[in-house]
C-alpha cells in the first residue's frame, strides 16, 4: 500500500494543477470575451445618450420598435446655425467643387458604435449635413441600454429595415433614397443589413473587419492555447448571446449584395489589428457590385505624388491581379471625397438601368479589375 501512496499524491497534485490552470484559463477567456460581448466606448462615459446641443446641428429625437420588440432611440440630424470646423471644411470645398445632385438623397443612415451610437456618429453627421444631407443616427444597444450584449450586427442589423419603415412613413415618399454609412462596428452592421435590405441604395463602409473570428484572432498573442481560447470564447459567447464568432462575417454579407448597389470601401486604420487593409481588400474582392471603389490612406510606402496603390490580396495565388486602391492624404480629405462619391457615383447610379444578370465576386486566380 505504501508503494501506491506517492502515486496518489502525484495524481492529486496533477489534478490540482489542472483545476488551477483551468480556472486561470477560464478567467483569461472571460477577460478576453467581455469587450466582445460589451464593447464600451469610454470616450462618452458619463454623457447622456442624446446631446442637448451640438454646434452646427439640429437634432430631432424619435424612436422606433427594434428587432427585439423594444424601443430604439434615434435622431434626425440636419445642418443648423453656426458651422462646426468639420462643416466648414466641407462647405469650403463645395464652394470650389460643386456637388449639385446630393439633394436627391433623402437620408444617410450613420452607425459607428454599439455603445453611445448617436454620439459616436455625430462627427460623420457633421460632415454630411454640411453638404445638405439629412442624417439619421440611432442606438444599436436599444433605448435605456436594454440590450445587454452585442452581436456585432448579426441581430442589430435587423433594426435597419424597421428604421427605414419609420423614415418612409415620416417622409411621405413611397421610396425615399437612403444610403448607409458605417464605421468600425457600424460598417459591419451596414454590410450585413444591406445583404437583406434592398432599400439601402448604397453603402460607405469604413474600417470594417472581414470576420469577427479573424479580427479576434489577430488581437491575441500567438501561443499553443490560442485555438483552445477561441473555442472557449465561442462557448462563453454562445451561452450568453446565442451566436459564435464564425457567425459574424461581413465579407460573406458583401458577396450577397446586388451588383447594382454602389459600395465604397474605405480603410482609414491601415495597421489596426481589429480591421486593416487586408480586411478592406478581402471585402472589396467579394463585392459583386459594378460600382465599387477601394480607398486607403497615403503613407510612407507610397511615392509622395502617388494617387493609387496596387495591393496584392492576402494569400493570393501567383496569377492573381493586384487590387488598386485610391489614396487619400488624411481622414479629412477622405471624408470630403466621400461627399463627392455620393454625388458622382451613388446618385448617378440611381439613374443607371439595373443589370439583372448576377455577377460573381473577383476571387478567381485570373480575375481582372
């Protein structure tokens, strides 16, 4: 019997180590999962959902019933009073470079953050309202923060058709012209919404990640535990919200868009691990749209006078043609260029006869731009 005593002690020690290691791993997974389930933007912590006053804007508050049957708070933003610095940049440009067809756009739906959705969308609203575009911002988290967990557009994108229903009723028009503008979280939401909502006549997608799974993986340190951690994260997310990281893939939604839908893919954060230039290229190549463009920022890799950059798609085969991205010097110039894209490409597409033959994404090895 004394012979087996050391073995029992060793087994007990091993079991204890496994339990302690398991607890540490689960706590690590919990820490990693929390910002996925509840991505809080602390820039607006302590502020009200809707600002009482915003320089250059008039905000009209309203609400609509969301996908979960609960109230969703929203505002209609229009240019009013003294212009903000962002508005002055746009109006200054428009005095020299006219954009006279923007009046055909009834609404621009703008979404940026899951948390503080209205406040985070105000900077883009300032720029677009300066061009005379009426903007609509809303709280994807629901009124009173009634939605405790984020699904990264998987469920929240179902708010968009209901929001459009309400705007259609308010406008008195049978088919108001509506464009979706999203950044980060909002970009993924807009791509997922547009895949199922033909009333979104066009999309500007800024810094969307191709898939939530890949985005999370890039933020994790390389180790043998990465795969196990991801599996445990999926388990925790699934138990809390009912979806897995694999389920959120804006790149798959992009492939479902109508080929007549103008889409502008903009990459501002080139080296951000959450969404980078490779995500932008991957989404761009999946788009069936005949009216698609890819933009990114000018940096040290580009010739000082360069206006475009040829980018090889990630994991591309030898015969794959590079994707050509238009370069912009900074975010301000890119936003002003977006206004002109809306005038020159998006509005012009409204007059173009629709092509009814489906197109295929450019994913073959001999694809041509």
